[in-house]
C-alpha cells in the first residue's frame, strides 16, 4: 500500500472545496458536495376525518390558511401539507389522517354459507343488494347449482321456503354493494360485484363468493367523497384549499 498516496488523498478530502465560476456565472466545485439536511418535524397523526378537521380548525401548528393545502392522498389517507417546499425540495406535512387497518371481506374466495353470511352482515353497509345477498345466503338449499347452457354465466339455485317447500330461482350475478373501505364520515362508495355460487350436495349447500368488478373506480369515488367532506368542513371554515 502506498501510504504517501493514501495520506495525500486523506488531506485532499479534508481541504475545503474550490469553487470556480465560468463566464456564464455558473459555479463548479472540484469536489462532490452533499447537503446537510435537518429532519422535518413529524406530522400529528389521527385516524378519522373529523379528528383531522378538528386539528385544522384548532390551528394546532399555528399555521396561516395561505400557507397550507389539504390533500386527499388516497381513499384511506389525507394530509395537510405546506404550499411551499423548503430549500431542499421537501414539503412539510403538518397533519395526517390514515384509516386504520381493518380485516376486509374476503373477495374472490368461495366461502361456506355461514362465513359468507357473517362477512356480508359485518363488512357491508345496508343497501338493497346487501339484503338480497343475506336472503339468498340464509335460504339457499343443498341442491347443486345449475349453470345456464345458453351463456355459461347465469346460475340457478334452490331456495328453501318454510320447512319443506323449495323453489328454483335464477341468481342475480351483478350487484351494487357498498363495503366499508374508506373513512366512516362519508358514504361508502357503491361499486359493482359479481356474485357466484359453486357446488352443492345432499350434505352441504353451495359455497358463495363475491368478485370485485368495477376496476378500482370505487377508490376515485371515495376520494371525491372525502374531498367533498373536507370542502364543507375545512374550506368553508378556514379557506384552506382542498385538492385531490
């Protein structure tokens, strides 16, 4: 190892950088410089829209309305951010609300009668098609599900009526449902689902499943609902703009 060379390189690193200026007032350095950043303060975190709005109207950080923006980041998160970034291009977040993680309905999985019924009752808001699902799951018989030969999609199932009567019905395969997927302060967005049944035997009823069929549009609808809520509660009270 060349100790003299290593020592010279070490001394060069300790020396102050040399700044050169060309004829067009551009500055150049003979060394790579790295900015020394000061960490931004952590935002105040809550888990509801009402808590988010209360902190804003209470001016917890003593900011002026013309210095901040309320941003709907997603269907499960909103932030109050600075309008102007700092010299290093960073934008401070003052308040943040993030929807807590909740166990969702198991979409895309065929469930037995009991688990499907409990899931629908626990994870969906009350809508006409939710009531249809509950009635269907509650009265479905054990006979095998029949699929239409005409289109390969339509299904027929047997429903129990009373202690002995049974009737065969065509199952509605497209339903408008509103599961709990965003902040509770707004209406849960309706979206389309495919309802499918499979199997059925003398000893057990068919299994049931719901498949999401709106291509994720519900997330956009949820963000628009959050924005509407914030504009009513925050914008009218403080003049802070709301962006989506």
